[in-house]
């Protein structure tokens, strides 16, 4: 039988994984020859980070929110600790570094959403192949596959 985990534990695991991984993938930005390559490199890598970190979640929206939140925390921590100067934005976009960080986190969340949606299909497939319920021959109530007595009329059921 397939064991299911708590969705909130999967959410916490997604947030923690996205936070750590988004911080770590930001480190190579320090060695890029041109600062503008950040906008080409970071969205693709953060999509992959969201994809990897949301593997623990099996609900698409939970993967999206967890990866977005974790990506925002990780990118903000990177910017606070390793990149105190702002993102290399054009002069007309100065002052909107928060929105740029939020956009990077949304790229991470999209990766989490795609993985979570794949996990939901996996759960539906497992439910289709799971053991089904059976009915009591006397009263027609649904009982479990391994039940010996009916919960409704208390009659004994034939073995499976």
C-alpha cells in the first residue's frame, strides 16, 4: 500500500528546499563577466530550482506557493548577504528591485507548479490502481477489502 505524507510537511520541505537552492544558484552570478547576464541566467535556473524543490509536494498549487515563497526568501537572502548592491536594472526601473526579486521568485514558483501538477497525476494513477471497496451481501453497505464483519448489520463477510 502506498503511504501518503502530510501536505503541510511537503509544503515546508518545498519552502526549505527552494530557499537553500535559490541561494546557492545565485552564487555563480558573482562570477559572470557582464552583470546583465543575471536576467538571462537566473529565471531559467530558478525554474529548475522550483522543479526540483517541489518534487515532495503532490498538489500543484502547494508546489507553486512553496517554491515561490522559498525562492523569494532565498533570493532575498542572497541579495542581502552576497549582493548588497541592487540588481543591475536600467535607470528607468531603479527603485523596483523588490519587483524584480518577486519576478525571479515567480519563475521559481512556475517550476514548482509544473512539478506539483505532475505529482497530482501520479496520485490519481495510484488511486486508480488501489484496492477498491466491496459491498456487504446482506445490507449493501460499503466495507473495506479486508473487513471480516459489516459495520452496519454486523454480519460476517465471505473471505476475499
